[in-house]
C-alpha cells in the first residue's frame, strides 16, 4: 500500500521568510491518525505563481534561530493537543 495524500493531515504550519524572499516551512503533521511529526522544507514561488517545495538543505546562521523558535512552538502546540 502506497502513500495516500488524503490521509496526510496538516495540524499546524509556520512560514519563515528568508532574506532571499523565499520561505522555510515548518509543519506539524500526522499520517492516517498516527504519531505527530514535524517536517521542514523550503518553499519557492515559480514564475507562474505556483509554489514548489524543496529539501531544506544547508541553513544560514540567521535562519537557524528562527527555525528553532518555530519548531519549539510547534512542539509546544503538539503537546497541548494531547
């Protein structure tokens, strides 16, 4: 049985704008009612206006504390929802 997008539930999302005008996205999600997990990705706007996600990769030193803050908030929210 493969991945089913209908079973993917986004509980909370935080977007962090970077210096390049792009975004880092931190998501609290769960799949098929399972364990809550945090996902991190980069988000780019295409020329046609649509969005494209990419792996996070390397971080600038300015991005790190902002990501830590977003992830810490998501963890706190996940624990409150229990």
